[in-house]
C-alpha cells in the first residue's frame, strides 16, 4: 500500500459496510451523512486520497483541481453524471461506480408489478380503501402461461428472463445487440415481432441518446389488445402522452412506470405527469433499484473497487480509465503509470528500466481515449532515481509506486 495512510472521505450516508471494509484494510475514513456543496467539498477533500459520493454531491472540475492527492472517486450509485469525468481523467483520478448492484431489486419490482397488474390489484385495493367489497374474477389472470416480451436483454433483462420462466411465463426478447438467449427464451428479430406476440411488454434498454422516444403511438398500437406495458428503464425512451391515449382507449389494459423524462428534484416535490389518475397504472418514484440490499451491495462493491485500486492498481470496471487487472506476486514492486496516449511511451519506460538493468516480471498496457495505463512489476532494482525519471516524462499524468 501507500507509505502514508490512505484517507477516504465518504459523503451522503454511504452504507456502513463500505466504511467497515475500508477501515479493516487500514484506510482512515471520514464519513458524513449529507452532501456537500462545491466550496465545502473543496475544503473537505483536502488531503483525501479517496472520495465517495452518491448522486447529490457534484464533483466538479474545481473540486478535482483542488485535490492533487486524490486518487479515486467512487460513485456509490449507478449514475456518474454528478462527476466531471473529463477533468477526473485529465488529472489522473480514477472513477468507479456500481453498475450491477441493484439489478435484482429492479427485477423483483417488475415481477411484483406484472402480477399486480395481471390481477388488477391496484383497482381492488383502491375499492377496498373506499369501503367497497368487489369480489369478482373478471379481468384477473394468472401470469403462468402468459408471454413476457423483454426489450433490452442486458443485466436486468436477462435476470428477469430467468425469474419469469420460473413463474411459468413464456419469454421473448428483442435486443439491438447479439445476445445469448437464456433458458427457453426466444429471440425476436424485430421489435414488431415481439410486440405482436407478447401479453406483457417491459422495457430494459440503456440510456443511449438514440433511445429517445423509441416507444410511442405506433408501438402501443402494435401491441396486443388488452396487453400490459412496463417501463423501469429510462423516462425519455417512452412517449407517455401516447401511453395515456392507449390506456384510455382500453387497448393497453395496464401499465407500471418507474422512470420519467422529468423527475422531481427532491422528496416531497410535486410529481407532474400525464399518467396521473389512470386506472390500473402503477406509478413509482424511480425506486426500481432502491432497496436496502442494493445499498449494501453498492457499499461493498465500490469499497472493494477502491481497495483493489489502492493495493493493486486495478482499474477493472472503472468508468473513465483503461480497464486493467493484473494479478500481483507479493514480492514485487509495482509501477502504475497513467500517461497521455501517444506513441513511444511504453518504449521509453522500458528503455529507462532496461538502462538500469531492471528485470520486468510482468507488464500490462491498456489505453482508453487520450490516456494509457501501464502496470509494470519488478522484483529488484527499481530505485527512486528510476521513479523520478519516469515521473518527469512529459507524457506522465500520474505515477504510483505500490510496494
Ligand atoms: N428504475 C431503476 O431504478 C433502475 C435501476 C437500475 C437500472 N435502471 C435502468 O435499466 C436499464 C437497463 O439496465 P441494465 O443494467 O440491464 O443495462 P444493460 O446495459 O446491461 O442492458 C441494456 C440492453 O439494452 C439493449 N438495447 C439498447 N438499446 C436498445 C434498443 N433500442 N432496442 C433493444 N435493445 C436495446 C442493449 O444492447 C443492452 O443489451 C438502464 O436504462 C438502466 O439505467 C433503472
């Protein structure tokens, strides 16, 4: 590890699991419950090597510039929009997030909602609260034997596919990428084919800009009469005015929506949407991935990323750096060299090492955009003079020595 202790600042009530993991590895942790504004953060981050935030703290270019010793920022959440990634990369700060920790939480909510919609539970529940006993089977179905159409067969789509089959559903999927079908799921060649054959359509596409409004009046019209629609992916992929029309006309029998093109900023703010007040429509405030289990998993995941990065230089699954993970023998000294991605850097580093008769035991180079990441292990001979020489190269952004 580092010669001096590694210090971490964790904000916004990051799960205690993360604090414990870091502390048990010898990291000095300062943990605050709230988000900090830019000026507060600039003061607080002084002397910190690791910074953990959730979605409310903005890690701006000014924050990163003010913290030359900062090695890594962890987004203890999925999104990284709150972090100036360009500035982080420029200053050699590695950024991690937890892209998979809430997959299961989203899938379980989808399962709950598709059963609730198929049984029209929302309406029964509302009537009961109004004192009305409406015992009837009309319009209520089992999900067993029904066909689920999954649009976007990634982390969430595939896990949903497995659980839905276990409930006895038939599964179809459509993905723009070539994805392997799990279990008995059937791949559709076109979205149209899926819409034609599915009783329930659920969206799990990613947030690439081309996905804006991919689902509108034409797609709802192409769905089966009386089918159900769910969107727990991104708000901007669906035209919700068109969904309202399809529900009011009775063509779509129910919907569950968790994500919206514009979402209220804070708890208690008014939620404005054309979907309010519709029958058999479940609206939730972007909570698909919000469970205590997911928070705990995120805490463990990002804390582990921090530790692997500090001790091994591993950038695996980093958001902004070349992804490298090279197993390390205990007796080696590791040079971790982040540099500008221009020709000749590898040759120059190896020239310096060769000149000093240093035998390289293992070496790995990765590049991503403007930066290159070179990990070099040696057993003996790597002196401070060599380190200084590599650090002085004009292409060097940051050089870490792991002993
Ligand atoms: N509601 C929540 O709280 C919550 C929580 C976690 C994730 N999400 C969202 O769920 C979505 C899926 O997450 P994931 O981890 O499974 O993502 P992923 O990247 O693993 O999978 C997305 C899949 O969609 C496919 N795809 C992209 N555009 C497509 C299109 N137009 N048509 C068909 N397929 C398309 C991709 O090829 C990929 O296989 C993301 O948008 C994510 O932001 C929401």
